[in-house]
């Protein structure tokens, strides 16, 4: 019996105050002359008329400082629109959708509809949509009808207005700030998106659909949730009362095409020598910490480095919301679990790291360390699991080391600071600093080696550095990647894998 046979009833500018020194002196005519027809004051003080005074607009300095102040003024006077506006063709389709959807739901069995995929559902919907449009006396052309079908299927099976943004490959981040405002990131710049949700209830329903698909939940009792989409994109949801402007959804989109170190060098994210050094570091089982801010490309760098892992190695990845996509055949992803309604059953990153040590891993890769699991990660690096990698939030390689010390000290482990510093110095080989610059570009700004301890201070040496030089007319940052010309301390480790000569050449 067809599930779709059900039939229901039809029911300014700053004020212009002149600068000092602009007005001309009052004069009653020609300059006064002396008895010998010489101007009074002689050559030392020529008459005022003979010295052309600068025009008011020429007194303003034209240069970088002036441009910077102009930008500040325009920013101060700029009034931005805070809500997304759906206009034109999309607006008309959405208006029709609001009227068609209730009547469509009367004719559809939701349970049967949930068993179909999007293409099958669109096929079943087509004759019913035509019937409903005829009842409502709407006449649509083929393009409008196709757009209406897509919007309705997205609403019932997909993520509603978000589907349009998720299908755009140029968008890397989606940030929903309540039902009326959504921002997207394109090419490193934030712009407002032309989508809106019906109301707060509609937005919350889509947020719950995302979380339920991965066994998480979000409601007023659990107002925070980390989840992921089917393609691996990372999602964070926060709902009222914590979010004051309505449900907020942050989606970090997963790139379908895996990015390699060579591609990053081609994009200008690093130099070719840096790419060579990082390839060798990944293949020679260096213990690597990737440091950077939010959205700077830490996970992308980790995925690119993982391409250099030997296919014969057993790799375990541990994350809060699984987003790493390794290309190795022997790869086992592990994911944490939040507590249930009674506050029981939570499995933390630290629990998974402890368990991973009993699973005979060759390498352990942590998506991000932010707490006491740092100590277990250091223990893993220091007890035969060479080649382990992790990411953390930090502004510089030196700050990354300090953060690791603080994370261990914040836990319930009673270890002296000197012992923690020594363990970090013994465990970590390389720190890679990545940054998103103000022009939206993502750069590898530092590659730093951890050498050891000198007294109670961890000693490091910089192998590569990005130096800022200038800014182009269109706002792009110009700089160069410099090899510091130092002999790598980790050269002996690279020698065990036969990469000592190319590693040395890349660093010099």
C-alpha cells in the first residue's frame, strides 16, 4: 500500500571645521611700500601676497597613516544590517513553501517518507505538489516548481535552509545566530548569508535533527552539544537560555578533497622547503604539536601530515567530535561520549587515551587537547608511541609549551612543575604554528624544534619563520618564508629513516 495515498481535507561625515592656519590675513589692498618702493621688511620678510598659501585640502596628509584613519572613521560611522534578507526569486519560493508545506503534510505518511531518500521523496512529491498548487491557484514555471520541490525535500529530510549553504564548496564555515541572522565564511572573510529560518522553533528542530543523527541531544536540560554531519563537518549547538538571541549553530565544513602539504605550498600557506621538512617529520615519526587559533587550519594541517604515515602502522585518533579523515588503511577513530540525563556514563578524552594505550597503537593522534589528557598524551609520546600528534589553541610555539605545562598542572596529578617541563622537553619534537591572518589567508608562521632543558627552562630553536613585509593595494598581506639556517636537532631521528640529507638541505 502506497504511503502517499493518504488524503486529508482541504482546510556622515565629520563637521567641516577649518584647520588652523588656513584663513588668509586681512589686507586692504596692495602690500605697503617703503620710501624706495621696496616692500617693508626687505628681502627677509617678503610681502604675504607673494607667498602662495596652500589650499585647505592640500594640508591633509596623504599616506598610509591617512588611509588608516579614514578606515577607522568609516568603521565608526558604518551602520550594518544585522539580519539576513531573503529577496527576489528565493523569497517568492519560500513564501509559496510556507503555504504548500502544511497541505503537503496532510497527504503524506511521515513514517513512510522517512524510509525514502531525497530523490525518491522528490519523485513521490511531484504529483502531490502539482495538486496542492492547483488548490491554492498558484501557477509556477518549471524552474520555480523544481526549486519548490528541493526546498520542501530539504525541509522534511535535510537541514532546511542550511542545505543550500552546505552544498556550496566555497563556504568553509556557517554560523547561525538565531533564526534571523546567519553568517558564512568565504575565502577567509565573513559575510551575511541570504537565508532565514521560519522561527526559533524551526531552527531548534533542525539543531535537534543534527544532534539526534549522531546520538547526541540538545534541549534546555542539555543546552550545549558537539556533533558532526554525515560528511564529517563539525557542529556545535548552543540553545536558550544560554544563547540570548535564540539557538546558535556553528558548522565547520569538511573539505571533500583532502588537502596535502604540496597543495598547501601551492596555495602559499608555506614554502616548498617547509613542506619538505614537514613531510620528513611526518614520515620519521616526530612527535608533533600543532598550535594555532580558532579556524587557523590546525585540523587541516593534521590531516595533511597524516598522509605521510606509513600504511603499515596502526593509527588511533581520539576526538570529541570525530572530524579527522585519515587516508591510512589501518586507522581506528574513537569518539568521546557525554553524560546521560542522570549525569552518568561520560567517557572523556583522558579515558580514551588510557584505553588506547592497551590497543597496541603505533601512533595516537588527538584532535585537540585542552585539559588533563595532556599528561596522558605526553606519557604516550614518551613510552614508545613515537609519531604521535595533537593540536591545541595557542598564539606562539613558546606559549604552546606554557599551555601544556598549565594543562597538566590544572589536573589532579601532583607532579612538580620542573618534572612536567622535563617531560614536555623529552616528548615533543616539533611545534608547528599556524595562523589566520587579517586578510583571511592561513599561513604556517613558525616551525620550531624543542631541544631540551637548560636549568628549568625548555630550550627551543626556530627552523622556519614567516616574516611580514608589506600589504598590497587590495589588502593582501605580503611576506616571505625564511629558513633560519640552523642544523636541526632532530636530524638524528630523521637519519634512522634515511631522510637526514634532504632534511638538512631543507632547513639550511
